[in-house]
C-alpha cells in the first residue's frame, strides 16, 4: 500500500530528494544524544515511535 504511492518515482529521484532535504539536518543538536540513547535502549514500540518522531522534528527544524 505505501509503495503504491511512490511506484512511479525513480529510486534515484527519491534518494536525491531524501538526501538533499536531510543535508541541512543538524547532527550536533544537543537534544539528539539522549533521544538516540532512548531509541537504542527502549523495548517499547510506543516509546521508540515517539522518540523517532522527536528526532525527525529536530532534523526538520528550519534554522536560518
């Protein structure tokens, strides 16, 4: 079902879009370290999903 939405997109185009959009992601943000530790140590799927969401939110923040 999820793959049907992107079936017409070239894998190279998709990779380009994803890597370009993440090129500005701040990998040195101090909030990431504890989130990655939680992601690695948690056995709860709910906690993992919430933590992953928090990481993506930080990565997608616009910083001028």
